[in-house]
């Protein structure tokens, strides 16, 4: 058993979280990485024991166009800052995995700069793929080359070149020697040369016991990458898609079929195919945005933490924040956040409370890390399965319907089971348990051992807790600012009567509303003006709350003003609880 077998990951995109400038001036280091030190205890508090953070090294802009593999990005600080950060993670029991962008470099990388200057005479002309000195590009280099994803900013490395392999393997040794990291996530692993990956795996085996190599792979036969010769694990984009669409479409058959296919791909053994499970990351929209019914946040994450694989939470999603992918920018997926804005979230925010509870359950239930997988019940709206390890059977139940559902399921040898989230106790009768699964919810049923406490505090949020709080006067109440006095005279109310009258009811069906006579219908211009005013009012309210909590930077102000999505702004207000 290795540390990553029991890992629960937290994922940070540091340039975004710290609010670093979008472009690197290569100036005096700004020690923004140090502002993330308080997040370490937060990561531990919500039950995570591993951190995937990156990209971190000197780059031009978003971090994946590397300039220097051996220098922390100057927008984040110095190498000493990173050494201290990893050491503090280790002190608090958090393993650290960095982003390894080894498929391509940026144009400011030393080898490419030498190629530009010396052309055919460069000692590094064979470091890159398909360099053509008869070609040209938009930078007017006087030559062309192979890139990644159609972007000439990302120059593809020639991974067949032994000098390139030796250099990158030395980078891995440097990272371990300098920063004492525990693993690397390989960017764009699905386009890496397999012999190149084998060299990286040999280096991983050399530098540190249980050093972990995880790869970014979008689709395909994952066993091509996950095996003894290449990687330990790859990203599970197949399950990622099934988790949200299976709930949006009320189709648990999609999720169960996906799990079965992946489990069979690993030889029907949990250890046969290690996959990195996630609901969102720095490249895809937030799960809270993607879900048609926000109440499904609960069953989605119960599945994330209990299905075979290594679960991961992307920073901020534990608070239920939103993020929508824009046409020309991923900035909304990688926001700057202040941890102080979420003080007390584990106690006050139902999304955070759920994630923290799932983290504890995962760490206290070995069957969820090592157990086999067996489907027990499946309909389009209900799903149950068991994870069995060393004679202990955990039973997982989820329900995406608006009504509760009673399940009769086979159980293990214990006399009683308890819902790890609800605290409910059920007896085993003739090898079966009968459980009532609440609407849009679920639970993890674990055996009650002799002498075990039977009264844990229920933590699973109700369906109503994951929806905006609508008062009788059809207004959404602004959440109280942490630390602020509870003075009703200072409470701002955000009017949403239009939404309350025309939006979906609890079942997702449009509420009945009698339209005004045609002569009284507002013009499109009036409607547009009203919508703009409503958005502006929400933005103003958010900025006012932020100013109560501390200084508001220009970047923070821009993040608010650039967000013109009504639902996203409403959720932003809710996040201040």
C-alpha cells in the first residue's frame, strides 16, 4: 500500500487563486505563494491529505508555457517560498504533487531562444519537433515548428531526443532534491511519447519511495497509460462527464455503465486501474454551474468519494462557487479567492460541511480506498453499490429524484449499519438492510462495530440547503458576512421577484404565472434595461460585502464587474455565509 492509495486530493491553480498578473514581467519576485499557507490547514480540515498544485514554474502567462523549470514563477515568489510551502504541507500531513509540463516549453525557454538566435547552428535545434527553416510563423521567426493544440506559444519538445529526456529527468530529480515533493501530474500525458513516459517512470522509481506519476488523459483505453512501466494513475474524464450528465438527465444508467466499464478495464480489481476522479478542475466548468438542479451537489459528491478511484476537490468548489467557461478565457474557472471570505464555512456552508464529512468518512473507511465494487440496485434515478474489503462491506446509496426512495439491499455480516452522513441506524435482517434514501441525496452505510459510538452528528445537507433561500416576500436574503454584527437594519435584500414568479419550482417545473395583458407587456428595451440594472445591483452588493471584509484590489473589482451572469452572482452572494 502506498500513500496515494488512500489519498483525497485538493487541487489548486496557484496563479489564479493568488490573483497573480496574467502576464509575467520577470521582475522582482512577489511572494504570493506565501498567501496560500493558511489554505493548508483548510485543506486538512475538509479531510484532504494530498495537494495537487500547479503550474508553478517561471512562465509567460497562464503557466503552461514554461520559461524555466527550475525557478518558481516570479509572480509567486522564490524557490525558498516553495520549499517552505511544501515543508508546511508535510508538517500538517499533506502530500504534494506538482504540475509537470514536459510536452512543450514556452518561447522564452533557453533552448528555444538559442534556436532563434543560431538557427541551423543551434545546439538545441533537435530539441523541438519538425523544425523547418524554410517556414515561418506569426512571430516571424523565419522558421516553423510543431506546437501543442495549434498554439505556437507552446513549442513541442522532441521527446525522442535523449538529451531532452535526460534534461527533463534531471528536472524531476531537482524538484525532489530542492522541494521534497511527492509526485508529479504530467500535463498533456495523452500526447506524450510512451518511451519518454517510461523514462520518467524509471526516474520516479529512483528519486523517492512511492513517488507518484499521474497523467492528464482525456479519453481512450486508460490501461495504455496506467501500468507498471508508465504511470500510476490518469485523470478520469470519462467519469467526470458521467457524474454531471447522469444527474442532469436523471440517468444513473450512464454512471453505472461507465463505472462497470472502467472497473472491467482494470480486470475487475480496484488496484487494477487507479484513476483520478474529479467533478471539476481548472479546464472545465464548476460542478455547481453544470448541475441543472443544485440539490444534486450532494449525490454527485457522495459518488465522487465512494466510487473506485482517487477523489479530488478543485479549490473553491467545496464552497459551491460557480465558474462558467468563456469563449476566449478560462479566467472565471481560475478565480482569486480569499480564505477569510469563507470563515466558518465547514459549520455554516452546507456544501463545505458535506465535503468535510465525506473526507472524514473516506479516511475512516478503508473499504472506500481498497474495496471491490459490486452494483446492488440501479434505476434511472436510484443507484446503490457496495465496496468490500477484508470482510467489511460499505453500502452506498444515492437518489436523484425529488421524492424519497426505500431500498432493500444485501449487507455484510454486521448486526447493524449506520448512515455515516445521516447518523441513522438500521438493523440487518436475513442479510439485508432496508434504508430510506432522501430526495436528491444519499448516504454511506457502514457496519456498526461493538463499542462504537452510534450518535454522530448528521452532516448531509437537505435538498433545501443547496438552493437559494427564498423568503415569503420573494426575495433572496443576503447571507450574513462572517464576523459582522447581525443587525437587521444593515441587511441588504436582493430583489428577485421576477425569478420567483417565472423560475422553476422545486420539481423543476415552471411555476404557474398569469401573463399581463399584451398592452401591458414591457418592451424588449425595458426588459434589457431591467436585466442590466439587476446585474449592476448584484455587483454593487457583492463589492459592498467584500469591502466589509477587507481591502478590495483592482483585480477583485474586475472579477466582479466582468461577471454578468445572474445565477453566478447570486451564488457569489451566498458564498459569503
